[in-house]
C-alpha cells in the first residue's frame, strides 16, 4: 500500500494454449475413385505480460477489501500453426506492439486476522477471472 486508498503491485503472467484438429479432404481421381485424405493441424498461442499495477481501494476494513485495478506494461503474444499437409508453410506471427494493459475489479475477504481469499475479474493481460489466498503481514 502506498497510502490508505492506493496500492502498487507487479503483475507477471504467462499462459499458452493450443488446439489440435483433423481435416478430411475428399476428391475424385482421374478414374473417378473417391479419395479421402486426413490431415492433422495444430494452432498455438502464447502470451507473456509484465506490468506494474495500481489498486484503488474503495472499501477497506478489517475483514473485507474491494478495489479497482489498472496496469500497463510489457506484453508479447505469439501465434503459430502446424500441419502435416504436404507443402504447408507454417507461419509464425507475433503482436505488432509489445504493450499489455489490464483494468478490473478485485476483492479480498479475511476469515482470520492474516489469511483470506481473493477474487478478481478484469479485461486485458491475464485471465478473465482469478482467485487465490491472501496473506497480510
């Protein structure tokens, strides 16, 4: 906490995901025989973000804390695709601007003097929803 109402933190997040699917192409050859070929493909994305965050606390008492979150910093996202289709050229893309941001809402409930649960939701870098355990020293 910088003051009674403003907090400062550092948000570091990395996530990746992939989806794999199969595609079947059907065609007739010169003898009018039906030919079916199945290809496997994978699409991948990875995201890294490092940003300072500011928390504006609008409710802050012994057991409950609610706040708005705003952050801006470094962000990089990459995309790639792979396929076993003959002649497929695998493109790799990365985001043109390496900036990440986040705006959201969070809250903590302390069920003991020093231990509580937290929950947050927001848009931008990181997950739409997050939660965890909070400790106060």
